[in-house]
C-alpha cells in the first residue's frame, strides 16, 4: 500500500473522529435550547426503538424552550418517558399533541459539570486520533520492512502522519474551547 493511501485512510478516520465529537457536543446542554439535546434519544414506539428525530419534529420557539411535535399523536407518552428516562435534567410538559420542555437556567456548579463532560469527550477523541496514528505507523513500518516502500518514504510518511495527528488534535482542542465558552456563557 503506497504511503499516500495510508495517509488518506488515516486522515479519513481522524476526520470521522472529529465529526463524532462535534455531534456528541450537541447533546451537551448550554444556556440555550438546541434540538441536538434530545434528537438522538431512543423512543420505544411501534415495538422498536427509534430516534426522537425520526418520530417527531423538534423546534425551538424561544431561546429556552424546545417544542416536540410527534407525527403520530399516540407516541406522545413514549416520547415523554424517553425524555424523563434520559436523565438530562429536563422536565417535559405534555400540552395536548405537543410536548414542551422549558430549560431552566444552569447553575455555576452544573456548568462546571458539563465542561468536565465535554473535556472527557475531547480526551476520548484525542485517544481515538492517536490510535489511528499508531495503526498507520504500524502499516508504514510493515510496508518498509517488506520492501514495498523505501526507508525514505517510510520516514517521510511517519512525519506526515504526525502532522495529521497534531492537526486533528488541535481541531479537537478548538472545538473544546468553543464549547466550553458556550457552556460557561451566562
């Protein structure tokens, strides 16, 4: 496998890690309402589990309010249970065919708790990026040993993989800073 292919594969995996972390960040609450808080909750409907975004529309009519409009009125109770069971500190209020969630003001203590959660998620992302680096380095060493790529190409490839690793870890840190600022803003 040529060095370019190894680098491309490693970068794709690192990019996917970044996307996963950013998606996970949407589930961490900030001071304002976001459909990302609840859209991935699993709801027991029609004898199986489906994501909330697949059974209802989720809107933010006000900055601190989420409105969930199920497409099938019979699923209102299941959606309410799923939100309560998720232990997000949210209290759904059923209003006929609509479920409203008013987000209370976050206390300083709760904000610090959320920042710790986000830091843990970011660290998991960094570890994942480092695993990708390790795997790519192993492939390069193996290919160099078998003579498929030259020593020079191998050492250059290792440098490029390290650059990629540094780049994606820096990106994760940037996302972390942005999310922490968002959480701590009152």
